C-alpha cells in the first residue's frame, strides 16, 4: 500500500505546527499508511499529538542547533528510497519550503506549490490557485512517486482521529558537508498580545483607506471589543504603518476566521486570496465600486473614520 507522508518542522517552541495537523487530516483521507517526518526535538507530547491526528509512524530527525533543511532533506531522500511513499506533503513555512526544494533537487522530482487540495485516486492530483486565486488549476503527476506538494495553510481542517501513540523511528541525517553546518544562534519572536491572526475567530483588517499609521489605534480598539486580531494589507505594511507579521494575502498570511472586517481595503486579488474563505466578510469602503464588495457578505459604503467609531460606540453601549 502506498504511503502518504507529511513533513513537519517543530515550531520555535518545540511544538507540532498547526499546519502539520491540517495536512494529517488530509493525508488520512487518502489512505491508511500515514507517516510523519518530524524535524525537531523528541517530545512525548508531540508523538501523542501526531498519533491522535492519524500518524501511524513518525520518522524523527533531531537537527539540534543546526538549520534543519539540509539534513532533513538528505534523511528524507534516504527514507523515500527505502519506503517509496506515493506523496509527501509540506506546509508553506520557510523550513517546509526549504526542505521541499532540496528534496525535489535530490530526487529529480517536480514540486507543486500553493496547493489547496490533493487527491490520490489512481495517481496524485493537485489543485492549485494561480493568478491571485482567480484561476484554479488541476495537475496530475505522471512521474514516478513521490509527488512533492506544498500546501497553503487552512486548506484542510485539523481534527483529531483518535489514533494511538505512533511508532517512532529515530533517523540520522547522512553527511551533507558544509550544507549541514549552519547553526541557529538566536531566535526572535515578534511580541504580540491578544488573539493571533492564524487562530482568531474574528479579524479586523486595515488598508490604505485608514490614511495614516496612527489610525490603526481605531482598529485596535474595535478588535479589543470584539476579541479580534488585527490584520493589514501589504500596502500599509510596505508603508511601515504596521509590522509584516500582520499582512494578510498572497505574500502574507492565509486566514479563515468566522468574521473578517475589511476597513479601507480595496480588495486587490493578492489580498483577497488570503482571506476569501472567511465565514462572513464585512467591508467598509467609501468607494461603492471597490472590488472588495464583490466578495463581501455585508458592505458598508462609507468613511472608515466615521463608521468604525460608530461601531465602537455601539459595542461599548452594548457591553455596558
Ligand atoms: P488600496 O488598493 O490603495 O485601497 C485603499 C482603499 O481604501 C480604496 O478602495 C479606497 O476606496 C478606500 N478608502 C480610502 N479612503 C477611505 C476612507 N476614508 N474610508 C473608507 N475607505 C477608504 N496585498 C496584500 O494585501 N497582501 C498580499 O499578500 C499582497 N501580496 C502581493 C504580491 C504581489 C506579487 C503584488 C504585486 C502585490 C501584492 N499585494 C498584496 C498588493 C496588492 O496588489 C494591493 O496593492 C494591496 O492589497 C492594496 O492595499 P489596500 O487595499 O490597503 O490599498
């Protein structure tokens, strides 16, 4: 039986990344033989989590203080030669893409990126979105396995499968020479308070229509009242109004909250591709022809500087 594998790089806090659980949810619908290649420190909690989400086997590679990509790709290449999986799924993180690219070069197999779905009926087929999500492409692998596929976050919903503790097989990286010598000397995490964009059930996002960096305080206030996270467009990130970590879209984060409130955002396709799967989209824009209204469930044609303070006032009154 062909194997369906998920590459997983531990988070900086040595936990299983949410994308791994999303990929496992998909992998176990493709077949029973689901394995994870886990790059990170050994952890019983991680094994339990991976097993609960459907991993029967975990190949564990501990990169120690070195950058994981070169060693992980070499170790994966050896395992692929031994077990011949049908498919290896990767997330979109820097580490995941680094390993996917190196493995692709080592194996001489194509890697498909930006996937939003995968099927494995009589060969692996991959659904990707191109041109900012306006065109959907279906590609079928005809090459020898494994198919290497990089998947966009939030394409699948993580759900426990009630699996037991997986078999954990420790693997060593073959000698990769200088490529394996790069050390991680320091890690820096942007300090942030409140809900994170990736997990928030409500997101309030701001664009150039806010007019100035200091006007994001208005969105912070609204977000505080709603228990929401604050996002932004690339235009305002590029302008230095808010940090890059807040960017939603093609070159930022993909989000899927229950409610997305777009304030002064035009709705360029590169932004929309990162938030179009939100449950309910509310747009506030003074231009009634702004493209954001074409995907909005509720549109308010008006000035954000007038509409948002009214909303804040109404929420305050409601909460007493
Ligand atoms: P604008 O397009 O300038 O829109 C501002 C909107 O505010 C307008 O619709 C205007 O009517 C409205 N407005 C103005 N004043 C008010 C007011 N007082 N009240 C209410 N409404 C008002 N963008 C992203 O967001 N994320 C990405 O990941 C991303 N990746 C990209 C990748 C590439 C390769 C490229 C080329 C572009 C990318 N972009 C991305 C940029 C994208 O094309 C747009 O330029 C950007 O999304 C526009 O941001 P905006 O909506 O804030 O600004």
